[in-house]
């Protein structure tokens, strides 16, 4: 596992974000649940060679390694050295020898063509900068008939982000969907244009009540204190708004969220997509 990557400002921001989260990332059962569902939908089986993109602390990689057993191999890649350190520590402790963790940029991989039986990606694909070219690259690494399985939130996930996008659209400002892909139709077109066939999207609904304060954080995270990650995505669009217009948007956003508040809080429905396809 190499020690350092040369990343642009955007990707370094993503890496820094997950380095900060690495020590507490395993506290979430949600991530484990996603990975097991993706593994099931992707039909991983004994003896296969698997590429796990955005492996993080290895939830999906370890689950896949159990299925492929000693005749198979799992490669887990990530741009966060902090996340990979946690994953490697677990592999050492468990004495797992059919996983190899690698510090790599998923958009600049150099694997042999027709090499993998499955390419899996959980909680990561929305971060890719050039999605079509990246998918085309991944497709080249798959064997003929090999399958891809990707998890992403739907374009309707996260109530604060959805309402903010809706309000801004009324004022002529377009922000990307929560999944940075768009609708199911756009998603199918994206994967088809990258060379995949038989595109199928499994939809699952999850959700919980969140506080008004947390829902409103979509405003502060995007408008007031955008991270280096958000800044690249949003800055050009937001520059269209004057301070007066921005204040009007904020008032409308707050009003719409407040109208949804109940005694339990605001229902935050997280629709999840599992995108499946295969290489011809």
C-alpha cells in the first residue's frame, strides 16, 4: 500500500473528510447494512476476484472475502489513508489473507483489462468527478459478463438538501441532486453510455426523524460555510444570487422546513438505490 497520493484540491478535501471520520466510522450499523445488501444484489460467489472501490474501513471487503474464500481475492481501494489504516489493522487482527488494501484514486486506476468478476462501490460513487469516464474505465476492468454493483442515495434523499434545491430552483439556481447523479432515468443513461447492459436499480426506503436544527444545517453547510468539497460544486451557481436574494431564499427555506416539523421532529426519508449492471 503506497503512502501518498497526488490529489487535486477537491479530492484532497474528500480524503481529509474521511481521514477525520476514520476512527469512528465503524460505529455505524448503517454502513454495514448497505454493504451486505450490495453484496447480495451483486451475486458475489466463491472464487471470484472482486474490486471494492471506496472500501473505507473494509466493511464490504471483509464481507466479500468471506464469500469468495481462499480461492478468490478482494482488492479494496480508497483515497483516505486514515480509512485504509483502520481496514488494514482489522485484517491483521483477523488474519485475513485474501484482501489487499491499496491507496489509489478510483478515477485513475491501472488494472489489467478483463480482470475482475465484480466491481462494487458503496457510499462512494457520488464523489466521483467525471462519472461517465470513470464508469467506462471500470467497465474495462471487468471480465465479459462481469457485474457492477453501486450503492448511492436517491436524488430525493435528505430532506434539507431536497428542499434547499427546490427553493433555489425557484430563483434560477440549479444544484446537483443529493446523489450527484440525478433521476433514475439519468442514472440508467449514465451507466448505459459507459458500456454496461441490463441496468437494474433496486430501491429501498429508510428514514428517521431529525431535528429542525439538523435539517436546517443543509443551509449552513452549503451556503454559509461550504467545505472545499462543496465549494467546487456550488460556487458558480450561488454567485448568481445577491445578498438580498440570498436572504429571501433563506427565509423561504426555513419556512418550508418549519411547516414539516412535528412533535417527533422532521421525517428525513433516505431512499437508497442499488445500481446493478453487467459488461457485455
